[in-house]
């Protein structure tokens, strides 16, 4: 049992069964040789079950298991494609590209990025996190290698390679989204931190966009060759450390697999019932519409911001220079937003999303030049909430087997709403601000109300189940007292007999089975010990 983490999966169950056997054999009866031999036999059987149920691999601590995807997302995620300004400047200065040609290359690459991510997102539901991460990083490595050959390829191929680089990085992000669930507890007595860590991963995703700033100091071809090697090494690391099936709670023991099992097929099977039930839910479509509208509003602001602050003044130049850094530094507010969700649920954060969408739209539409510094701050907060809420909502509110399908549908919805960002240019920004602020406020308000109503329904259901379980426990305890009182007047058994078989209450197992699945491993470890103490006192 070396390396088994308390509270985790089959290893803890095997350990508890060994403890239960020892308690029954040595605490509840006199130390006879037959009882000792029986305990050894049962212990060996428990260890055999432990070896059979535990996958071949190395059990690691949760913090170590989470650190690997955090590092990979920080350097190799699809956020690389958001460093478009330094990339355009580099290909204009060092290669035969004009400014308009560079903008066309990046524009086509972004289209490949959006549609490719939406189409390939369900891949994680069919092949599992390990194969999804491997496919993404290998695709990214190949794309980076093609970009490094910029002198020998056409602009069209360069656009496809740029977009494929982002798609591969997004597949890595999708495969990493379940790791924060290692810190999620279904027991209300234990605080969860999966939202906080999911916000950390979302912020790390945007940090990757700063990598292209190094193109100002490193040769273009050398930079992309080095990044090609980094992506290949990341693929090897993902193959070693990513699981075949997504994690779902802190009661699972994360494992790093042996090298020979890199390509072991996962057991992820999307359920048609789960997919259909999720799609037909009103909250799902309110989530899709809210995400699409708020993300489109943020993209619209990014598109027209340069035109809004254009001018010859020093303040205009400063706003243009600071805009990429301030807008993409979402790692500051994303963890705070995630912790808010962990503590209070989704209703408040959904209201906050709608509120900051209104604030950002009105500030970019109506504030003067000096007030656009506040617009950049509002854009940072808005982007922190949009993408953090997208991943957290899918992880917390839906089965893990439909994550990729719902992620794809949310991206498709964003693409469908996206043309709204092209309707109003910087000269018509007041009209665009009025439309985005009003529509986003209404949709987010409806989503928040539906989420609040569902949360109240869940609380009532949980209260009724708790009351019913308490009533069952009280009746079981009364039966235990009656059984113990009756046994006091029964004849004393001879040494070598098994009095524990009559004393251990059968209701303890049924009581533990009536509890929720999330707390079963915690509860199942207590009834044997309680039974042992009762038996010892009776004897």
C-alpha cells in the first residue's frame, strides 16, 4: 500500500478492508491461533484485490499531478496564436510580407483556429485525455516546424500552420481541463478548490500569448525550431502523466503511467442520454448564448480599440503599447473568479459577467481618450470571467463524458454570433455598445435566474434526502441498542466461537449504501470499527 493517498479510490478501500479484518479478528475475540490465521488469509485476499483493482502505474500526489498540465498549458497552449502583433511585425520586418499581407495571414489563421477547435473538441470524449493531449501536441509540433520553414512556403500554408498550431494547443487545454477536479469534493463538509485552479489554468492559457514577444530578441526561424522541440518534449511528458479517463473528484488517486502504456486505449464512452439531456436543458442554451454574446463583445472591443484611441498624442501611443499586456493578463483575476464560484456557486458570477459586459461596452463606446485606460481594465476582467466561466461551468454542471461535445457547441455558438462584431466599426461604436450591453444584460439575467432556481431546487432535494437519511440512522441505532441489550442476557460463548457475527449490526452496511457515492469511501471505513467496539464491550 506504499504511496496510497488517504481518501483515494480502490487503494483506500483495500486498506480499510485490511483494518476491518484486523479489528474483527483481534479486538472482538480472544487471541486464538485460528483467528490470527483467518486474519492473515483475509489480509492476503485484500492485498490481491488491491493489486487487481489498481492500474499499473505510479500513484502521485494531487499537487504534482496538477503541476504538469499547468506548466504545459503555460508554454504550449493555443494562447500562442493570440500573440499576433509581434508575429505580424516580425514577418514584415524580416521577410517579404507587407502589412496587409501579414494581417491577411493572421486573419485566415484565426479562422482555421476557431473552426478547427470547434470541430476537434469532441475528440476528448472518444479517445480520452492522454490521446487528446498527444494528438494536440504532435499537431502543434508539426505546425511550428512548418512555420520555421517560412522562406520556403506560401502565405496560405503559413496561415494553415498558424491556425493548426492554435488548434493543437487547444486540444492540450481540453485534455487538461479535468485536472482541477482532483481538488473537487462532493461532500459539503470539505471545501473544493477546483474552481480556483481552473481559473489558474485559464489565466495560464493567456500567458502563452506573450511568448511571441521574444521574436524581437531571437531569430524567427531559431525561435520556432526551439518551440518545435519543446512541443515534442511536451507530448512525451503528456503521454507519461495524463490519464486515460478524466478525473472527477478528490477521491481518485492520480497516477503517472509506465512508458509502455502511453497509448493504452481509454475507457471514455460518451453517453447519448447524457448528451441529449444536456442539450435539451434550458440552462445549457442560456449558457451558450451568454458565452457567445459576451465573448463576441470582447472581440468587438479588441477589434475597434486601436481605431478608438488612434491619434498622434503620447497618450494614444501609450494605450496602443500597453493594450496587449493589460488585455491578456487574465491570470490576475481568473483565480479570484474561480474561488468565488467555489465558495458561492454560479449565480453571483453569472450576474457579474453580465455586469462587466455592460461596463466594458459602455466604456469603450462613450468614454473619452483618457477613460480608455479603464476600458482596458474592464476588458481584462471581462475576459477573465468569460473563459474561466466556460470551463468551470462545463466541468461542474455536466458529466465529464460530454465535455468535448458541449465545448464544441459553445464554440460554434460563438462563431454564429461572431459576425455581430463586424457590424459596428469605431465610428459607430456607440450604437454597438448600446446593442451589446442591452442584449447581454438580458440573456445573462435569464441565465442567472435559471441557475438560481435550479440551485434552490437542489438544496431542497438535498435537505429532504438528509432528513430521510437521519431518520433511517436513528431507527438503525435503536435496533442496535435492542440487539445489544438482548445479547447481554444470552449465554456466554466458549472460546474459539465467533460472537462478532451476531454483534456487528447489519444495518451499518445498508446505512452506508444509502449515502451518496461521493462519501461512500469515507463512511464505509467507520461501521466496522464501531461494530468492533460494541463487540468488545459486550464480551
